[in-house]
């Protein structure tokens, strides 16, 4: 227990900052004004844009849960676990029950959570909870690139708040509260286990009152976690959520490391370590700081670098290094408060070098990609047709959500049979859907079978999936339309997205309409009204 104070003395107490030990009031107020403006923009932008495809998928589950009481991707369909953010999904479903739209509730909740996260930092630093203090810290959090993932409708700041509370409670040896924060963290997102389990285990043995802490850990974390795991296994019939099966098949360096995940993690992780080193220096190596930093950063970073993260919009999974660093800086504020202003400006320089590019890049992607694209208008029109049909759709967010048609996800994240094996041409013929909607990655000629690489394919890749689906479509029974992808500005200014080129005015979604479908004429009319053209 060397270096650990008793729990009674470790609790944070409010300290009046002296003028020489804090930021100049003018600087605090400037940061607070920016914080208020950024937070206002965060709340206003969704009125002009929509949520990300992957966030909308979870809204689909929330809508079905609210309407039918079943966790399913298809309305009144079979149970499916493509939405892994269980508590977030339930929370949004409760909102829908009382009439609150999922995206609006997600944005409002994330805004509240980033304020509470900032307040947690202020309280952990033993400073007074004033609007100036909280908004100033809020501004710094909103400079994280992951802000654009929260803007796109993900639970980034809700997860960050719970992680921040887990970190602060563990540091101050408030073990019961840490256990509760850890349990909620895991229920909001399953990867919360890689933070909660290591830190709770270490502090179980290092903290005071082992017997009492063991009881709290067992009844507050282990037992509820086991009950939830057994329940979801029984409910869905699979040991793991569908995304774990889909994402397990990928190339790894030394059978462990996923290079794309490691590259995406590098910038926020290095930024967090550099900030901690600049501010704390030798204090970072004290037993309390070292134990907390290693138990939170090391297992989680190894886990994420071994995972295939296809849905890592705006690097949303990698907000954690910045949250952990912020809490560690806060609890050790008295160590560097005399040079706090220089630490702040150095930190802004670190942000400019390591993170500013990603913040700007994802802001442009969000603002160009999500101002109500054509497919939303098409899907909304489909929902107004009498009688809803069935579709196979690779873009499994907005189109199924707004159309409310029965949708099958050929990638498998939301359709169990295709999570366990890649969809085959015969599967398409068996389903015989009214519509097939595909978007291929970086194909100059959309939705054709490559003669030098004919299907069927067994190995999981997006290219192989789309080729198998196209092979299952009989050209004599379907009419193909090309719907321009994204909005007109995006198409007129082709750019790179997430490191990959986009083809601008040659990028299309392929819509295959079954000729004998009762709604074929109406579907074709809707597509033509929104700029779709017959494929040549």
C-alpha cells in the first residue's frame, strides 16, 4: 500500500484556487465561451444532418424494442443481436415509448454527458463547480475527433462519462461507486469489460477493506454480469453478439495485431501519453498513478489493436485515452497548477500536431455525407407504399429504418445466418426479395461480376459479399437502377474518406427491383423521381 492514502483522506475536497496557481480568469472565460458555442453547435447541427448509418442501425433495434418488446432488426422478426450497446439501446427505446426520436435523445444525452464529464474533472481537481470551469473543460473535450462520432449519434460521451467516473472513483478508492460505474460501462458497450475488469481486480487487492470490497465486486459486478451474459445467450441463442463473429475473420500481424486498428489508435494514445508526461513528469510514476494508468490503458489498447473495427466512425472507440488522461490530470492538478497555463498551451500544440487533422477531417465527412441524402428520401417514400416488402440491403442503416421494410443484412451484422457464413447466391434466390440494394467499395463499374474472379466466394470480404449477391440475382427477373451515392456537393468534389478514395460522380448504389413484385412500378417511379437511372 505504499503511496496510497486511506480512503477517508483520499476523497476529493473543494479547494479555493489562489491567483498564482490557476489560469487567468480571462483565459478561463475565453475557453468557457468557446465551450458554450461548441456545445450549442453540437445541439443544432442534427437539425440539418442525420445520424451515421451504423448509429441508425441501433435506432432500428430501439424502435422495434419499443414497438414489439423484442430485440430484433426486422419489425416483428426474429431476435438478433447486431446492436451490442445494450443499455444505450434500451434507453433509446424508452425514449421512443414516450415519443422522443432516437437521434434527438442521443444528441441531448451526449451533450449532457460531456458536461457531466467536464464536471467530474473539475470535482476531481478539487475545484468549485462553476459554469466557467465546466464549460472551459467541455470545450477541451469537444476538440476530440470523437466529438463527430457523438454528433453522428453514437454513445461516445455517455461511455466517456462512465469511464471517467470509473477512473476517478478508483483513484479515490471509492470502490462501491467504481463497481457501479464499471457495471454500467459494460452494459452501455460490451468492450467496457476491458476497462472495468482489470482496474476493479487490481483495486480489489490493493485497496483497503478487502472483504467489503470483495462483496461489492461480487454482488455489484460479477453476479449481475453473469446473469446478463446467461440471459443474452439464452435470448439470442449465440454466445457472442453477431459483430464478434463477423469481425473475427481478418488478417492479423503475428495472428494478433490488426494494423488498421493500431494505426487509428496511435494518434489519441500518443497524445494522451505525451500530455500526461508533460504535465506530471515524475508524478506519473507514483504507485497510484502508475497502477491506474497501466490497468486502464494497457489491456484496453491491446484488445482494440487485436480487433477488426469496421464501425469505428470518427475513431469512436478511441476516446478512452483522452478521458483517462483528463481524469489523471485532474486528480493530480495540484502537482502542476503553478505551470497550468503552459501545460494548457503545450497540450493545444499536441492537439494541433496529433489530433487537429482528424477533427477537421471528420467534421468535413459528417457535414458533407449526412445532410439528408437521396436514399433517405427514397426510403421514406417506400414506407408510404401500401404493404411493405422485403429487401436485401448492404446499407443496413437508413434504408431499412426509414422504409420499415423487412430487411436482410448480407454482411451479417444483423442477420444471424449470414454472420456465421458469408451469404451465397442460393441464399439470395431463396429469399427472393422485392428489392436488393448494394453499394460496392471503390468499383469504377458498379454491380457487375468480375470475369476473372467469379463467385461463389467463401472468404469474408465486402467485395466477395457483393459479388455473391449479384450472382444470385437473375437479370431476367430484376431491373437494375443506379442511385447516386451521397449529396451533390460531395459528388462534385470527390475526396478521400477514411484513407480510401471515393469516386464522386461515378459512385452509385445499385437498386435491383423484382419485376413481378406487386410494388415494382411504384418503386421504379420513386427511384426515377430521386435521380436514379437504368443501368446500361
